[in-house]
């Protein structure tokens, strides 16, 4: 009697590119400084409704993404990359 085992292998997308900011770099300093300015610009004095809160959060998200992409660099991940 023989034993047969079927193993299904599905395709999986493996991320090969990431964005990063080097720790203790000038880019990190600039990113943090600009992010602090963006946070200070947010008007959180009066949030009368859920819609206003959502707009504030969306503004923060957009600003954070813009600043991140301004100061980060793209790195290609290889099988030899450190994690």
C-alpha cells in the first residue's frame, strides 16, 4: 500500500520594494520636523461632528504620506537583504 500526499502551492505576491528612511539621518530629522509642523497645523480646537473629525484625519493622513514620500528612499528587497 502506498501513501500519496497532495500539496497545493498557490501563487503569492512577495513584496520586492520598500520605502525607508535611514535612522539618525538628515532625512529623518527633516521628516520629523516637517511632520511636527503638519500636526501643529491641524485644527483640533473644535470638532463638532464626525465629518469634521474625518476631514482632520484625512488631512493628517495625506500630509503624513506626502512627507514620507518626500524624505524616504526606495529600496529593492533581495534574498540577501537584512530584515
